[in-house]
C-alpha cells in the first residue's frame, strides 16, 4: 500500500503509456487485412517492447523517474516487477504468434529472430532475478547484455509483421520512439553514465573502524556537496580492485566540507574498502538520492535502525541542527561489537532533552517489536535496516494506527524479486492448504 501511495504518479504514467500504445495499434491501418486476434497478438509483442524500453529508462535514475515514483526504492521495485511482467508478455506473444497474419517485405529477414530474442531475454532475466546469489559486478554485466536481445526484438518488431512500423504514421513514430528511448537509455548506462553522472570529487582524509566490520571514510570534497540528512549517493573509485564500479552508500554525516560514510563489510567490494582504500585516494560521487530526510515537525518521531541502518540517523544527529521534535531512536544490532558510534549516541541521549536512545542486542534481547515501542503522540516513524527486519516491522505497523506515518529505506539495488516471488508463492500455498483443510 505504501508503494502505491508513493508511486501513484509513476503508475498512472505507465498505465497511460500502455493505453496510448493499445489505441495507436487498434487505430492503425495494416498492410494487409487483419483479424482482431492477429492485432491483439502484435499488441502483446509491442507491450513487451514498451515494457523493456521503460525498464531501461528507469535504470538511468534520472530526476524525472525519481519524482514520478517518489524515490529510488520505488523506482527499483517498479523496475523489477515491470521486467517480470515483460517476461510473461514474451511467453504470451510466443504462444500467440501463429495467430498473426504476416506481411513479409522484400528483406532477407528470418522470422526466427523473434525466438532468438525471446530465449535470450528469458535466460538473462532468470539470471538477473537470482541477483541475491551473485556478485554485484556479474549482475551489472547481465544487465548490460540485455541490450542484445532488446535490439534483436526491436529489429523483429520493425521489420516482421503486418503493420508498417518504419514510417511517419502515428504508430510508426510511436514504435520508433520507443526503440530510441530504450536503446538510448541502455547505451547511456553502458557507455556514458560512469563518465557524466559522477560530477563531484573528493579526497580521502581519514579511514577509521568505529565498529566491528565497519569502515568509516572521511571525504573532503572539492566543491560544496548539497544534500539532505538521511540521503545516500553512488560512489566510484577508479583504482584497483574497485575499477570504477558504482556502489550506493548512505552519507553518515558532514562537517565543514567533509562527508562521512560508515560502511559495513557485507561483500567483496565493501570488504575491499577496509583493505585497499588509502588516504589521498580520489572518490567520485553522483548527486544525492533518497526520500528519508526527516522533514516533518507536526509530530514526535520514532527512528528505527538495524545494524548499519544507523547511518541516515547519524547524518541527522551529526549535522548540528537542533531537533525540533521529540525523537526516540530504537537501535538494534546483533552484538554490541557491531554498534556504530554507540558512545556518541549515549552522550547525546544524556545531553539532549528531545532525544532518547533505546539500544538492544538481538542475540540477547530478541528482535525489535512494535508492541514494545513508545508510539505516544502518533509519531512519524522512520526505519532503515536489513530487509527482513523492515518487512517484519512493516507488517506489525500495518496492524496498528498508533503512528502517523511510516517512512522506510531498506532495499537491495540488485533486486530480490526471485525471493519475493518465492515468498508470495509460499503464502498463497499456505492459504490454499488452510482453506482446503477446513
């Protein structure tokens, strides 16, 4: 429900794209007479092409899509589900292709290229859905290869069919425009993104270890870096072994032109930061992203942090700006050794009238629970942490109206759609089993 509320502009925009696409197809004049079944089968194929074009456009992370969907968390969710929907459309189109009344122009084109595009799409999407189980750079390479079946599918759509799509007709211009957007977006991400998106540069001034497995980087930027507390950015380090591969990290504070990043060693890249990054190294940054910026003063606030999810809250506290509302921070880690800047947080708890720290270790105290939180005054709840924790607490918050609003930032940039599909399938199976057992 939260996704729909925050993304309604983007969802309406996508729906309008599909409606316009269908209207243009149904009102177009074919090269030879068509049955409605033939036109419908070709519309399904065009929906597949349109979906992938928009998926590529979403991947550019431009300001327009960020605004449309209310933040990159929702952009990535739409990206995953739209790709899954396109995969379903591929199956439907392949099963109904025999219904299409074809018109072959005098070109040496084999209709089997459609099957080739279909098979490549299926293989690459299945691999992409398993992103959780592969290295980030391998996942990025799979996404770059998506351009290959896309171009084959575009070639198939333009030149094999019973409508003239390489023409100045409304449908022809629409289809060629879709192709240009998809191809341009993909080429931008492959060849241009790394060279143009990282407009800010900084030099590493210090590297600390504030907690077990956590590396904190102090970065002095060449020019002012304007961001809101709670936001994140993509960083790029050109030296080996990082090799310019972009990765997203929350900004955990700033002071006099210096930015701080507190990074947990969770994979090869983040582990390498503690081993290979040195003082004086250059780091490049994109513009800031993120919607969890604490901009509300109409009610008290409850902050919930799990593990390294403390970083956006640290950014707010280290900004030096006074808290204009009563804030209670629930900070949970597995063991106390993993707590980042715990002593600093405890000092703030003792010094600030409006700030209260509730610290817990899950190994000793168990997991956080909404029923044990103080929600007096219908606070605005901000939450950042591991996906399992976020999902569990979001479910608990859905059963109560004791809070005013819930803002969550807990997602994976490589996607977790395979896991989501499995979880939904398990839930559906349990419901069916319970119903039949009764």
